[in-house]
C-alpha cells in the first residue's frame, strides 16, 4: 500500500467540519493558547522533527497546532484504531498542513503502516500515547535511536511500559512521563476519564445508570473518577482492587469492595481501568448475569479476555453502534462495548477540551524542556519539574477567573525555619 508523505486520512472533504470542531475545542483551552502565543514568538522547537502517536481528536489537533507554531516539523498518527475523528484528521492535513496518518476503524496492518510512516520522518523527538512509537523504535526501527533527543508519554499504560524498559536496561533515550505531572493525572485521569467514560457508555447504550450496579475494576486515578461520577448519577458502585491501600481508600470513600468474581455475579455494568491484562477473565465472564454490559477505559483492549468471551458465546451480533451482543448457550446475553477498546474515545469524543488543556500544556512544555536539558538527561523516565506543573495550574486558575492567597514573607520564613516550636 502506497501512503502519501502528506498523510493518509479517510476523506479530505471532511476538513471544513473538522476545522470548526478544532476551533470550538480551542475556546476551552486557554492555557495551551497562551503557550502557543509564546511559542510563535520564541520558536523554541524550530526545525525539530517530531513524530506523534496520539489520539487524533480536536484537543490533540490544538496541541499539534501549538507545536507547529513553536517551529516543530511535525507528523502524526493514531494511537488507537478506533479513536480517530476522521474530520479532524482531514483538517490537520488540508487546513493546517500537518501530515496525519489516521483512519477510524483501521485494521492492525494499517495501524502499524501508519506508525512506520511517521517514523520514516526520521524524528528527533517523539510523543506517545501508549508507548507504541517508542516500542517500535526499540524493536524494529533501531536505526532511528541515535538521532532521538527524547520523548514524551501521555498515559498510565505507556508509563508502565517505559518503567519496565528502564528497569530492564533497554531504554535508549530519555522520556518525560507527562502522565505523572499533577496537572495531568489528577485532572485528566480523574475528571476526564470519569466523565468521558460514562458519556461513552450512555451514548452507546442509552441506559439509565441510576439504580444499576456499576463495577469499577481498578481504583487508580481513572477508577476514582469513574466511581465518583457513577455514584453521582445514582449507581451503586462496587470497586475491585489488588492494592490493599487503594482498596482501603475505596472502602473509606463509601464504596463496596470485593473480589472480581463476586462482583461479576451482581454487576450490571463493568468498567476496567487498570492498565493490566485479563482483569475480566473467564471466571468473571462465566458468572455475569443476563444483560451485563462490559466496557474498558484502559489504553489497550487487553483488560477484557475477549478470546474467552468468544469461546463462551454461541452467537454474536452487533445490536447498536459500538455494542456487540454475545449469547451464551444458556441464553444469557453479555454486551461488549467498542470491541473492548478504550470506550471513551471509541464510542464518544474522549475527554473534554477543558481538562486536556492542562494535559497538552504539559506535552508542549515537556518538548521545550527536553530540548533545553537534553545534554544532562540520561536514558530514563523523567517527571516534569514541579515549577512547570505549578505554573500550568496557576495559568488554568487565572483563565477560570479564580484567585487564591499567597504566603506573606512571615509565613514563607516560618515554613523554611525550624526554630519555632511549642
């Protein structure tokens, strides 16, 4: 298959609609707008070849426009086969001149062709949403490693993979774990995932969550967000966890906590948010009641053991967009959303622009930080300095019209002294 160097998208005629939607999202991304204005003046990324493997959404488009304004020579591909917004991909190519390789629903072969297409750009810097670019570079495109200054990673799943690479001594260049910034995971993972996951479940099923038992598997920041939003909509929330501290926190927050197999028998809706494999496995699937709905909001579709679901079913049919019904031999029906892929981006639009404003501010400033500090950075996983995190929070509060207190000189002195006591 021949792919143009300008990109591979479904339909360029969709670009006008995509541009309108990109501009709509921009209205709710004031922090990124401030960074873009500075980047356009200072050109901190001038001439740097960048390749990004990200969800191609309206919010990502605004990040891409910001990076290009800063002088970056940027190309993009999708980080998930189902998360692309085709009109946005078209607009990036024809309206903004950013080569983009992304088609919603692309198969695995095309997905990796697109990854290799952006790597053919010979990047000096990469951006990842799940670590597929970095993984491909380290396994199949090792000739690129020598020229790569550094990379950024957006997701919990990707950071897990990167720490594994670092621990095994195979990571060959520095990576900033954008996900670990407070202004990313405390807001994007919690408020963004919480809202967008329930939005996707409701859009694809049109069920009423009030009165239903919703099981959240994983109580990290994403799980916390899903649980709190589901409770706010009237669901009885059950949490399943393997980490004792997180499980205890869920108990103290007022949720029922139990093993997954027990929850499988009582749940109406299941949401996986762990970043691990087969957290809904054969034993869980066997215990689920008729009409159960299963959704995944982790990055990869590994969290649900779909091959086992296929084996248990005697019939499968698509009953609604993004809803596959599996019929068991005993007549029970189990419903899988979005083929087990991350439901919030596959069956809905992903996180609202307001929360992605902070996440992508971290991405843009991480690119600048890597270039400024490349000489002292080693092949390991880094977190952005706290002062950058704090500045993003300050800018966001300012944009929201929220004022806060500042310490007096006396208070500053007190906090930095040790003499005062009882």
